[in-house]
């Protein structure tokens, strides 16, 4: 039965049908957007965050016959089985519906950066291992058995390769081997694929063994020098790659003659100049995420900006939305004085200078430790320990890609301070979307914090597009050779 189900899907794809996708943990749809642009059809998705599920439904139309409210409904992949999903959406028997099973499984349990916080909150030294999100990959494998896809794609943080000394992707691959797949995994950096962001992620791809094709990964389209720290992080992540019989694919390396990575200034310069947060905070408070502003008049519009304005199905005219920024008046003066590339320790030095200047303006000068002295200090100096939060703040470098955007943007976007000191602010929601390669016509449900969180959680659409195009190329070549074999196998 398993064999016949996948053969029928391969036969349909060989006849020219677009591969049909079910995505688990879809978020607002970054991976789906890239796969759709590559030529895949979006048939269903599962996302338990109601706001992200709403964003998905805003941007992607439901398949014919699927009701809009069912398409937009949040679902938990633990509570909702594959057959439950198919029944809920009015689809046929689940194993025959989906050709591709994709998932951006929650990364918080795997990321080393969050493990200390999880320990402090729970008091459990092994809290990251016991986090229920760390076991979702097993639920994913149950979906594989139910759906019988011919293509599988998983995205996660590199630390999933070294989860307390355990290589989870290798375990997944071994299980998929037993289920009749050829599998590979590697690390891809989004900056190598046209995204203006240094974002390293694990990707695992599997093909039904009948295709006779072991998955590979797209060649980089852009070159960039990895910042300090990336090689060390890679070394830690790759520590548990097996010496023999590994499914690990060598990390693609950019060719020397490729164009340079897209820089933040090229990516963002045509977006609106924002100063309301310090000129008229009331106006910023009244602004909604859906409110639109015109693009800046800007000569020499970058190819990247043009692409974000003209993405098929998400084209914009002369304006776009998402121009909300945080109102943090204590720090505007610090942002203004910071140099590009400066981090929190430097910001703290600047804050101390501003505090000293403010003290000098007082008459009489407040006594250290007095109520007025404390009041002034709190109005100038952030309270964070630079030894504990060395990278809490960071000012974008206009001639380089951005650092990684994370879901923590929903709580604190100081990791991405705009390079233009005149604007003295952190990035806006639309600027974060641009850095993640969401087109300007892509809309986000919810308010500002929810928008930031959805963007930080997403797979960069341009990276997903590169992967999707590469997979279709591999599948097309293989299916062209296999048509006769598939028909013969079905007859047998």
C-alpha cells in the first residue's frame, strides 16, 4: 500500500502536476511563499499560533472547496492528526493528497542561546531536553507515515545537530531510510541566497527512493564572508556528525566570482523615513500595522528592493504598510550616537556620557545616590549587565547583511538598530520583513509585537525559493527517466 501510494503520486507529478504541499508549523508562511513561487501548490498547513495562522490565510488562498474559516483555523500538530486535518478541510483520504511534507519545527528547544534561560525559569538543568517542543520531530515522523509524501523538507537551527550530544537530523534520516527514502541534511546561510541577513539554518531533504536521486542543495548565488563566531558555532553544531554512513551533505561554498551579499542599505533605503517616534509619539501610537506610507523618492533603487516590490502576487504600488517602531525615548539619544556595528557595551558607554552631561546641566548638581540622581540615571542609562548581554544591542552596518532576526524581536528589537543615526530608532516591522525577504505586499495579522515575532520565526522566502527550485530541478530530471518504470511497477 505504501509503495502504491507514492508511485501514484510520482506518476501524477511525472504527468506535469504541481507537487502538493502540506506544511507543519507553517508560521505566517515564509517557507510556503518560497515553495509557491518555485511552482509548488499549497494544499494545507498546520500552525497553532492563531495570529500566524491568520497571517497565512490572509496571504494564501485556500484550495478550491476549502472554506476560508477552516483554512485560517489554528491547529496543534500534536492534537490534530493528518487524517483529522484532511477531514476538517474536506480533503480525500490523507495518504493520497499530499506530495510534499514540509516543516519548520519550533527551534526554541534546540537553540543553545535559549537553554540557560529555560534552566533559570524551570530550575531544571535538563529543561531543554524535556521541552515538549523538542519531541515534535517524532510527531512529524508519524505524519510522514500517514501522509506518505514523496518529498520531505525540514528546517531548524544548527544546534539541532548537537542536542545535548545527540544528532537529531541523523536520527530522523535513519528512520526515513527505513521508510524508503534517500535523505540528506546540511547547513545553509540565507546571505548566500540573496537574503540581506546572515542566517544559518539546518535543512533536511528526503526523496522517495523510487526516484533514484539522493537530495543535494542549491549552489549559492551570492558570496559573503561569515562574521567571526560563525565558524566556531558550526564546529559545535557539527561535532556529532558520524564519521561513517553519515547523511550530512557538505555545506555549499560560494564561488569566488559571485556577486556580494545584499547589504542592509541596499535592502531598506527606499522604505519610509521614520521620525514620528521622537517628533510626535502620539502619531506613532495611533498608527496601525496595516497603515500605509509612500516609498521614499530614491534614485538608484536596488535590484533587491525592486524584487520586494514586484514579487508575483504581492506587488505594491507607491506605498506599503508595517511602519511601526518601538517607543523607547530613553534610548533615542544613544541610538543617534552609536556607530554602525556597535553593540551593547559601547551603547552603555554612550549612555554614561549622556548621563554625565545631564548631571552637569543640573543646578545644583544632584548628590550621588539622591532621588534626583537616581531619576536622572534611570532616564539615561539602561540597566543591563554588559557581561551578561554583550549582544543585546547592535546597530546595523549599511554595507553588510544584517545579523539573524529571531522571534525575540517580538519582545525586543534592539538587536537591530537602524544604521541611519538621524532616525535614532530600531527597525520597523516592514524593515524586518525586508531583511527576511518577505515581499512588501505580504501582510501580517496582529499588532507590532506579533508582526516582529512572526517574521523572526519564519523561513526566509528567498531561501525557500532557491531550495524549491533546486528540488523541482532534481525531481524533474528523475521523473523524466522514471515514467516507464513507474507504469511498469504499478502494473506489477
